[in-house]
C-alpha cells in the first residue's frame, strides 16, 4: 500500500504536495501490520518531508521508541519512503519479479469501480497489488485515472462520506483482507 | 458510542485517566457520522480535559472551523462530553425511554465474547446500545466485566493485534453498521 502526499488535491481541487502527518504513519503502519500488508510506502517528492519520515521511523525502529514500544517498532518497520509512484511501482516489480497492478481509492463515487468483493478475490491471484491512498482532499484525478483499478468508495449507512485517510484505510484493509469468519 | 479516558489502563496495567487526543475526536466523530451513530460521548472525569474537549468541539461547530469546513462541523456536532460511564448510561436511558445495553470492546482475546454478526443483529432490535472504546492501553478489566456484552476482538490475518483506537473503532463500526452489499 502507498500513502500518497503527491499528487493529491487541496480543498479547492488544486494539485499539491501535502505535508506528512505523524499519526498517519503510526495508525496506518499498525493497520498494515495487522492485515499482513507487505510494505507501506509513504510517498512524497519533497526531500525535507522524506527526511522527516526517516526521523520518525528511525525513532521507533532504532531509537528509544523501539525499546519503549516494540510493537510499534514492528509496525513502523513496514514503512518505506518513496519519491514517486513510478519509482515504487518499479521497486515492487523488481522485488516481486512482475509488475504490480495499482488500485486507486477515493471517497468520490464513480461509475467504473471495482467492488470490495471483486478486489478481495483478485488479491488472491498471485499478482502483486499496490493500494493507493490519498492524503489532503484525495488523489488527483490523473492519478486515479492512471491506476489499473479504482476501488468502490466506502459508504456507511448515511449520506455522510468524509472519513480521514486513517479511518478509510483501516476499513478498506479490513474489507479486503479481514478474516472472513468474523464478517457478517 | 463512548470514547473512555477513564477507567483505562496504562502500559503497566494500572488504572489511569488518559489525556484527550485531538485526532481521536476528529477521526472518530467522522466515523460516527458516516455510520449514523446517534451520539459520540467523550468521557473523562477531569474538568480541565472536559474544557479542552469543549474548546476543540466549539472551534469546529461554532468558531472559524465551522465555516472553513462545514463537513467537519457536522461530524463534531455528534460529540457530547461525559463525566462518567454511569452518567451517560443515565443520559441515554432518559432520552431513549429505556436503559441501553453496554458493549465493551477490547483488543485482548477472551472466551465469553459476542461475535460481530450477533451484535450486528442485536443492533436492529430496537434497544439502545452503547459501544465502549478505551484509550491508552484499553478499558480496565472492571469496566469490561461490568458491561452487558464484550465484543469479539479484531483479528486481521496475522498475529499482530495492536491497532489505534481510531483504526479499531472505524473497523468495528464498519463491521457492525456498514452496508451489507459492500461486504464480502
């Protein structure tokens, strides 16, 4: 999975590079570890933001944080810094021996989406998949359109549809990878 | 639902009153609003912490935050400050005309738990239910034992079981209240 800080949109729909949020790294790494996600890429083209990720991860994986809370260390060890989407797609292809399929997520409803059930099934087909999550106001349209698949948006049981990326990624991983016998 | 800051345990198992985390309020209120939870109680016996909750909520529901982000306002309007569990159980009983059933959540596996499927069914029986979430290292044993039900713990597909309360509450509400046709 990848948490994208570029290209994402701001409140006004303009493409921006967003800032790292410390709790995104912790919460999403813990979800990734819980559901057996192989790698959690945190993607930003900004060098100072990459340095910040390295500092946070290093504190919890090598620094005093790793001794204070070893469970947190295990989670944050899944994090890898990425510069661009292209770079991490290449990284996965090199490691897995085949190109991954990319799966965009978005809170915006759209026609041409793949259902959670269908994607859950696809994840068992032996091909690596990369789930893309947008920070700020979400992935840019171009980023979503360039992906191999666009996952259905989460709807609760109201018309309200404004989850944090932390909450949305937790729900999505549970729907795609959670134990079947626990689910209704 | 209620986010409990007391009685919860710290890393060493001692019962403490934990501090408010700003992002808990935002993330969980947005999840609550998405899944149609009637009220999101944030419970702490500490007066200064109650004041802090009021200040955060007021910024987003009445202050400049409410104009900057009206969607956030709608979510944070679900928040109500509570002093003790007893007080909010009474508040619900008064408003609903019948005493609620309380449902403790915990990351610790236990024998006598109710499954997600069974609880999902119970939530349709017309009786008010109050879901309890613990901050810090989780609800105290006494608090869990005093609840009417103890919900099964979330397991992903690994042995790792250390989600943030933000992630866990998102997954639990989706399992209990998420649209059936979206789920596998």
